[in-house]
């Protein structure tokens, strides 16, 4: 089996991708520092796939720690790099922490991957690289605007680092710009469970519905959208995980001819925050307590994807819709709250 390193492996997207990789026949090594995840998710992954996962607990900004991973696993053939701080609001408040963490860890992983002859590198990018776009859907050719937050800027810089590093290298790269991951594994055994206060909309909704929060806030009512709230493209986390496996296969099989390629990953439709709230209420039968507040620094008004390139080149297409997202997220919330 080809061995794949998944950084941020105990995180939300990382854990679902590990499941998908193992079910598709890959061997996986996980690494995470647990700053916004819980190592107990490895037990749930093992329950789903039927075997344990090799895991390293540590900080990828520490080069000596990274070297220990490769010293023990010099046969890593592919890398999926999720590990990063990801809160837009927090990045506005603490930009240097985001630059140091997100950039240093990327450089170390790229460095070791090249040194030990890895063949494929998948970078976890984001639709935030597009900045405050004027029109949607955005394609991979949509010009990048100034990032609306330091988090988004770390993703822009990260993409440039990958492109410059792999321009004439043997290792190939793919940048996956995904939109708003949501939902949970259909088994109900893994889902979004940040160890810090949840920032993403769907877990905020489910936590409000189950009573962990007395109410939730909708940030902004005066955006130029259908109902004044922000528009986003919500993609099920299992669809996202599948795309990472397909991206790896594209490179490891030799099908990719360019040094670095880029793909949007989203459902291709935009929903407003208020529409997402209504969709959850319809699917769950629970009425949410929410309050309309001011805009949040770093947020863009509306953005959603054109995912045609990923469908044509990677053979990927979303298998879950908004109802599936709400159903699986709610089932996961009820399961983890028992």
C-alpha cells in the first residue's frame, strides 16, 4: 500500500480524509498537535475502518519533530497538508500567530517531502484566496483579490510557496480551494468537534439546537444578497475527503502533467446564512434561537464555486446535498452530546 502522510489528521476534514484514504487502499500516517482537535477521534476512525492509524502528536513548526516522522517513515509517497489555524476572526486579532503557524509548518513539510522523495503534495487551500469577489460562481481562473483576512492571506502565500517550490521538482502538487465544509460521516462516529469554541456555521447551529448555546448570532443583515446575510457554498465533508483521495491518485498515477494544478471544491450553489438556518429547522424539526448582529471583520458578502474543472479532470462530483449536510450534522451532534 502507498503510504500517505496526513497533517492535521485528527481535525475535522483530516479525520474524514483518513477514513476515505484507508477505504480506498492507502496506508496512512497521521500527525496533529491537538490545538483544535481531540486525539480520541483516532479510536472512532479505527471503529469505521477496522484498524488503527499510526499517529504523531506534535508541532509541525518544529523541524526536528518533522524529521523524526520521516526518519521513522521514509517511504511516505504522498502528503495531504491540512494542518493550519483556520479562524477568520481570530486571524484578524492575532495575525502573527497565523503567519508563523501556517507558513512555517508548510515549509517544513514541503522540505522533508522533497528530501525523502515524496511524489505528491495536496495543499489544503480555501476559497478565501479569492478575496472579496464581485461575482460568483468563481472559477479557478477568477483573479485573486486582496485577502479579506490574515487567514486568507496565509492560504494565498501557501499556494505561492507550493508553486515556487514544486515548479521544477519531481514531486507534483495540487491546490484544493474548498468552500465551506459541513456535515458529518454517515456512521455518526466522526464529525466536526473543535476543542475550541466552534466558529463554523453548521456546528454553531447544531450546538444551539441541542442547547449548548442559548442563541446564535447571524453576522450582518445588509449584504447585497437575497436576504441580507452572507452567501456561502456548503460542501459535505465526505465529498471533500473523496476529492483529496482523487487528487492524490491523479498525481501518483502519473496522470498530472503540470507541476501544480488547482481545483475548486464546492457544491456549486450559494446559500445565505438564513437559508441554512431554515434548512436545518426543516430537516431537524427544531426551531433555532438567533439574533441578527453587525458584520464580522474579515467576512466577504457572497462567494460560491464553479466546480466543473474538478468534475472533468479528477472525476469528482458531490454526492451529498444541503439536506444531507443538515441530517448528518444533527445526527453527529446528538451522538457526541450523549
